[in-house]
């Protein structure tokens, strides 16, 4: 399960601050999931700002919605799936490049 958020111009430091809050048990659970932070324009989405992808357990993704909902907009299923595909393609491309380096 996953959720994708358009955080506008919110910097990664703000995401790190939310996830690092020691007094919020939701932050601990969410921080243990797979988290990707990307600029929308670098993924081919010029109309989107900074994007946050949280993938993991259903309960953790629900907590991520609680934590990051106030910071930005959760993308609907169609746009979210497009972002996930773009992130995975970027990661696959990076991994194949590492294969060429370390052969």
C-alpha cells in the first residue's frame, strides 16, 4: 500500500522534522516505511511540487495520511500511480547504472 503527497514547496527538512518527532508515535511507525522524496518537475510532473511517497503497511500509510495531510494534498489514485511508476523507473535506471559501474 502507498500514499503520494504533493507538498508544494515544503522542503525535505520539514518532512524529516515531522518524521523525527519523538513525542508522536505515528512518526515512529511511518518513519520505518519506505519513504521517497522527489521534486515533481524532475519526475516529469511540472504542475506538482515536492512529492512524498510512503509505501508500507496499511496502518502506517494511514498514519502518514494523518501526519502529512496538513502539509499537502494526497494525490488521487491515477496521478499517484503515475508518480509511483516514475519513481520506480528512476530507481531502476539508477540501479542499472550502478551495475555498469560495478559490473
